[in-house]
C-alpha cells in the first residue's frame, strides 16, 4: 500500500515539481537574504542552505509525513553546478495535504465513562381518557438507575426534566431555532440535594408526575410535531487531571389520548335538491387507526313517474368514492427577535403572535364501480342499498383528533362522493332503458373522530384505593369460646380422616406440663374402630 501511494504522488505531481524547481532557480538572492536568520556570517547560498536545513530539522511545525519526491530530468536541467547539487542535497521539497489523514483520529479514541444511566417505567402506558376538558390526566412513575463502575465517584448534581417539544415544520422564520422549536417544562426533579460520594454498584432514584389532562398527545404531521422528552443528567466532580464528561440519558415518551365511543351508530339523513334523492347513512362516529368500519347507506327517491308521457325516470348509481380526510391547523409563533417584523400594523394595535398554517391530506380512499343492490321494480319505491367498508391506508401516518391551548387542532371527516346518471323507460317496458345524458355528483361529509383504543385500561383516579370512610367494619368476633386446655374438646373439633383410620391407629399430640415448663411429646393410642 505505501508504494502505491508514492507512485500516485510521483505521477500526479510531476508538473508541480517542474514549477517548484523553476521558481527556486529564478528567485532573487536578496529576498533569500532577508529570509535568512540574523547574525549568520556565511555567504548567501550557505545562509539559504543553513536556514532551510533548520526548518527541515524542526519537526514540531512540520506537516504530516509525505514520501519524498524523486527529482527527474527537470532537476538536472535546472541545477548543473556542484554547488547547486550540494544545496539540493540538504533541501527537499515537501507537499502538505491537510485534508488527508491516515489512521484513526483523536476524536474516535475511546473515552472511559465512570458511570452510566438507565431507567425503568413502572406506570402503565400513558393514555389520557376523555377530552381535554374532562380528562384527569395520566400518571408517570419509574426509577432512574445510576451504575457506578469505579470504586467511588463523587456526583455534584443529578437532575431530571420532562418537557414538551413543539416543532414547526413551516416556522415563522426559516433557519431560526427559536421560531422552529418551543419547549415547555412540565416537571423537574433534583435527585441530590448536595454532592454525594457513591460507591460501586447500582443506585436507584424514583420519580413520578401527574400529567394534566389538557396536554396534547404526541403527534407527527406535515405542519407540526409534538413530543415529550425526558432528560436526566448526572455531573461528576472532576479530579483535576482529566475532566469527566456528564452522564446523560434522553428518552422520548409516547403520550396518547382515548375518547369514549358510542355503542349506537350515528344516523345522518341528507337530501339533494332539486332532485328527490334522499340518502340515509348509519356509521360509527369514533374510529381507530387500526381496524375497518362499515357505513350502511340507502338511497331513496331515485325514481319518478311521469304520467303525461307514461314513462319512469331513474337515477342510477354509476360510481362511488370514499375518502378519509385529515385537516391540520396550527399557529407558527414568532420569537422575540422576529415578532416586531409582523407586517404593517396600525398604531395602538397589538402585534401578531404568529401565522396560522393549515393543511388537508388524504389518509385513506377507495373507488367502487359495483357492490350495491338496486331495486327498480316499484316505480314509487325504488332504492339502492350498500354497506361500505372503510379504514385508514396501510402506510398512512395519521394523527388523532386533538385541540390544544397553543392553537394546534386536528380533525377528520369521511367524504362520500356518488356519481348518478338519469335514465328513462316506458312503464309497460321497463327494460327499454334510454340514457338522457344528465348526470349529477352527490357529495356528503360525515364528521369522524379518530382516537386511540382505550383497551381494558381505566383512568388513574378510578384505580385509587378506598378512603378511610369507605373501609368496611372489622370481621365479626367468634360466638363460641373454645377451651384450648382440654384435650377432649380439641379431639371433638377435628374431623376424622378416612385415610388415617384405614391405615392404622390415630396419633394425637398431648401437651403436658412438667416442672413449670411445657414439653410436648407424641403419645400413640390404639383407638380404632
């Protein structure tokens, strides 16, 4: 490998060597005399050779080693005299390539860590039950584990924080960290009140917090993302020789919200004037990210009798499309530096706090050309019935419904679009259908709530233990007193065992008092049947 590198430098720097040799030949002796160190009494050429040699011998400021370049015909043509050959014998041209480093750098070297941090959550998954107005929040509890690897380590401070991070994908001002991310601290723990020396082993520190019900759930949308970050930091005391880096732990919590679902499907009726078409739909008002749901749809008023010409006019369903749409609204706030630049405002008017952003995206859709039942036998009672199954897309990254105090709002709706065309036929011959060329698009929107499943979990306040007033009275006392000193009474209370009776005599334990001390011994009796 080294010989390949040397060949590469020889082939690539041949022209550079020629330029360097010509520059050395044409340079004036006066400029070299000024560059020579003061106080030397040698000639100009010797001064140049001595000064150059000292620079080459001083390796403290020299660049990384590069294989020496062998001079070819260009050097022999430039330096013909013996004096020049002597000068060139002590002078070597070096090329420095700062960007090329072979081997591992110092940054990649291993750093000894005297301790490590870990955690364990003891509370169930963080799920807030109910809407933001009625929810009681969720509990978060766990333990932090500080593993000391050395014999002893002094910790100056040990803190932990839980914060909400709101990141704007389209901030008020681009390339501004304060406009892009906003942090809100929920809780801060101080694990140590004063510096403490800890021995080798594992040390646990419990923590807990009640997250209020109005807090938003974690989400990731094209406009905004909300995440809960838990950070712990332990700062060891430096020994004065080598600084000890802080010990950090960073985790992201997944906070969800579950809204109650009604057991009875929601019923909606829509009328489409100027026609007589009426649509009746039964659908669940609350859906979940995983699973499919059914919308039962019935169309009435799709036929009309025209007695003047003795014909029947029909509206036939040709195409049906359903879409699940997600609408996101948020306010991109402005930081303190950029808030005064918010447009031209009148005197006395309050400055704006941000710009409203909104976006609508499709998280599930499908188009159907068949699958419904049509009944046109009766001229006055024709109908179309269908059961429509819908769900979220397989790779859709949706966000649950939410409405936070900072202006972030996420909502969903189910859109059903039907294309119908008008046809007519004689009353006596309904099979002779003629297209009129008239068509209409019937569009319906159904409000839908997308939320996480609650599962078998319940809110934390329903899991609380009973209070003092709810504790029932103590168990009832025994009504009969038993004489424990009577051996006969004990024998009467014990029920005989069939296995013991069939096997042999019954053995009883008799306690006798001898000399003020009780001593128990086993006495066998041959009381059988």
